[in-house]
C-alpha cells in the first residue's frame, strides 16, 4: 500500500516537471534541447554562480543553443530553476522510496529521521540543487507551495508512508501537522546548511529531528 501511494505521488510530480514552461518537449530533438538547457543551468549554479548573476543568455551559451530556442520552452530563468528543482525532487523521491522499502522504519520518528538524513545526503550529492533550494532560496514560492502540500509532492509521499505503512489515521489535523513540520523543517535545514563545519551542521540536524519528531508524534505517543 505504501509503495502504491508513493508511486502515485511520484507520478504526479512528473506531471509538474515542466511547470512554468511555455511548452512541453514532445519530439526527441526538443527533449534534447531542454535537457541541455537544464544541464547548462545546473552547471552554472553548481559552480556557485548566484542566480541573480545568471542570465538566459548565459544559460543558452553554456547549453550551446540559441536564446530563441531557450525561449521556445521557458519564459524566463525562474521557470528553468523551478523545473530543475522539480526534477531533483522527483529523483529524490524515487531514491527515498527504494531506501524505505529496503529498510522500512519501525515508527514515525524513525521515518522522519530517515527522510531528513536522506535529503541532507542528497543535497550533498547535488550541489546545483543545494544552491537552488538553499543557497539563495531561488525556487519560487509557487513551486515550494506545490512540494509542501500534504496531498502532493514530497510531503504527500511521506504522508502515504505514515498512513499506509504505519497505520496513522489520515485527518485534517495530520495534514496541518505535516504542513507545519515541512515548513519548519525547511527553515531549520537552511540554518543547518549555513553552519561553518559539517560537525556543527550535523548537530543542528540532530536537534532538528528531535524537535520535529517530538512535535509531530507527541499526540500518538501520549495515546
């Protein structure tokens, strides 16, 4: 059941991969152009170039496509950034599903801790995504909203594991708690990533897991 729910959420994310784009690539050549644009923007951001300094002309030059070709699919650089973030989150969800299926968590706090640890490791492996998501908060508010809703995105996938895998009842209160944990966790993780050393970062992440787990599962533990 949990896998089915998680796969459903992943599929829905695939549908919004091109949110903000002018058009979705249908032909192989168009798809190749879009992939080159994504790769070029990711390389620029992965090198630490601030998004405010990146132009569509720079992205087109890095991708070796014309600016006109870029504008066929994307109205601006924000649409490109949001699409890249969506692709990374889709990749993360797929990896997380595999990990949780291989080693299912025993309870809610263990699930929450596993998700946070996996996400931190994923950010370390994807410097362009780390820059987009936390280096300057470059993902648009509309895109962040979509990923944090309990009925979709990563939050929705976590809810699926909680409900179908751990037997937690799906209620409006659960949705509210999940939304609060998602929003608070995003800000706490940003603070953790600002720490000067990995040791200090990991300490903040550890406290973050205890705090969020204590809040989210307090009622179930009392019961």
